C-alpha cells in the first residue's frame, strides 16, 4: 500500500473509487449510453471492456515499451522529442501542476510520443502535431515501430466507438464525432509512460504526474497492475479528496478532456487526476484523441439554452493544443549542449 503520511492538509485520500464499466460488445446500446452518461456527469472517468484489442497484443505493447525504457539513457536521448512532440521525454521534462510543484522541478516520469504518421514532404506535415514520427533503429528494437503503429491504429478505432456512445449521451447523432474535421483526421497521440519508482511527496510537490486535466476529447489509458492513478471529482473542494482508480485487467480507463467539457458547456466533466508513485516501477500507455487542427470547438446545440448560454468562446483545436503543450513542457533548447 502507498504511504499517504506526506499528504498535506489541503487534501485527503478516500478509499477506492467505483467507476462505471462500459461493454463495447454489448447489444444494449441504451444501457451503455445510460452508464456512460452517469459516469460523465459524475466524474468523467469510466472503464471500457471488450473493446476489440486482444490481451495478447496488449501484453506485447507493454513488453515493447519496457524494452525501450530499459535502454541506456544515452540511447534514449538520441530520440529526444522534437518541436512536433514526437519522441522521448526525459524525467522532469513535464510540469503538469506548476502551482503545487514549486519545490520540484518536474514530473517523475519518462515518456515517448507517437503521433499520426505524416511524410515530411506532405503539406499536412507543416501543421503542429503532424509529421514523421521519431523511431528507434530497427536493429536496436526490432519490430518496435510495427507494434506501435498497429496499436495506434487499433486504439483509434476503440476511441471512435467510445465517441459514438458519448455522442448519443449528449443527444447527438451517433456519428457526430466521425466527421472529417473531427475524428476523420484526428490529432491522435500515443504516449508510452514509465514511472521509475520515485516515492511521491505531495506536501513537497513531488509527483509521478502532477494534478491536471487532459486537453482534448477523450483519453484511453491502459495500465499495468501497479496502483498510482488518483482522481479528484471536485477540484475546488477544500480539502481536496483524492480517490484511487484501480487497474482493471484488459480494460481501458477512459477519461474526458477539456475540449469535451467546452463542447458540452460543462455538462460533462474533464476531471483532475494525478499519479502518485509508491516506490514501484509503473508502466502505462495513454492514447490522447483530439479532433483535427481546423476543428472549431464551440458549445454544442444540445448543451445550451437561454438560461444556460455558452460558457467558453469558440477555439480552434490546433491552436488550443499548441498552447497547452507549451505551458507544460520544457523548452527543447534547454537540452542542447552549449
């Protein structure tokens, strides 16, 4: 069990949260919509099971991720992330909760970004978050690229299935998010994560991942069996109450992002969450799904009225994401040798 003795007075830890479980193979779509809607109104987190990705393949993706993180740091730094957010992010590269991480210098995790593969000579590659990926050499990690590309494609199909249930829960057509300007040409980013065993100390701002909400539409998270993920259903509560989200074998933990909160006019929540390290190595795989660069995120017609006008101005997805990444990641130039 994790040691919570360092938790400061501004927060408390309740026990384990109970999340709704959405079965994507179920023929009872009304039941799935009801469960999902309840989850989105309550906490913005839920499990998805029977999603179509085999356990054998999931195990292979985790095994390949571990092989990368087992490489010497000198090899990993050769694949340092670029300005398109592709490649390796070292320990402390990201600061997700700067307000409460003043005494720390960043999150105690390392990551690897893999986005939508776009050739360098394609005009689309000029856009943020699009372009060629950064890949380890095949002689160092044979089959690694192929495994990650296959997973990227399969996870996108799962995300589209989840988005259809979300659309129905918002009283929209099931295909609402399938439009070309939305998930037809998404900014979909796979991120392999490794927490290397640091024990978190919230009172001193030391976290595996600081408290934050995700930026986009939805996130699919696969984890190993090591606990660490916590959510705070009411970020404004004093004291804050943090709840553990236990791993569920074979399931994705799905959470809503800030764009969906904007789209739904705060009907659905993007909930604050964090990762607390307990001294064990922990591996997880996050898949962030955002609409296209040009997509205008504005209040949905089913989520506004004369008495409930839009709470946010419209915003272009690409511009919004670029600013959020800039706010939370170290400047790449800090890694360059003088």
